C-alpha cells in the first residue's frame, strides 16, 4: 500500500512540474508577440532594360526590382531571444510582391533592439515601370508580414507578426 502512495506522489510531482514546462513556450510566445517590430529603412534597387530585338522578335522592356529592407526588433521581454529563421512577405501598396525565407541567426538581449536586413527580389509579374517609378519617388507604402522562428529550449517556435505600414 505504501508503494502505491509513493508512486502516486511521484506521478503527481511530475504532473505539476510538467504543466509549468508545457506553459513556458506559450508564455514565451505571448511575450514575443509583445516585442516591437518595425521597418526602419527601405532601399529599392531598380534596373530598367529597354526592349530587345531577338530572333523571336521584339521583346518588351524588363524591370528588375530588389528592395533592401531593414527590420527592427525591440526585445521588450526579460528573456534573451534567439531568432533561428524567418519567413517574410513584402507588401507594396497592400499587394504582396515578394517572399523571402532566411535562416538568419540573431540574438536579441532583453531591452535591446536589433536590425535585421532582408533583401527582397520583386516577382517579375509585379515588377513594372509604373511601380518602379513610384518606388523611385518614394510614393509607395511598405509592410512586412513575417513568421519569426525562435529557438526556445531547442524547439523552433513560429510567431506571426506584421510591421506597421511605412511610406518610402
């Protein structure tokens, strides 16, 4: 009978400790969501190439657009956060223009801000002279929708965030 009580006591201790261990990632995710994310700089690189005459005839002009975006992350938690990878979507004037997956490793200490550079190549179907001219005039609005993956106890936990919209 004493063995039964001992076994029940051990099971109860593991159960109580197990609940707090399981709640740690949930608490950490909620804290990470409260961190501050923003676009601090955008630098579009635009290359316009005129029409080309080929054996297939006259090819239309092409536009190649790369947008360098600096994203800031301010750690408002009391924990050191280790970013293990990111899945980013760039929106220009509320239209998704590019995606980027990166395995950037960034550590953000409590109370500090880190700037994370991202280089987006605008999909060819969206790269037009019209949008290129608007970017050159800084007459567009940028926003990044992201899933940041944080290493929490050896497990990558994804947290979805959106930066505020920024004119640029």
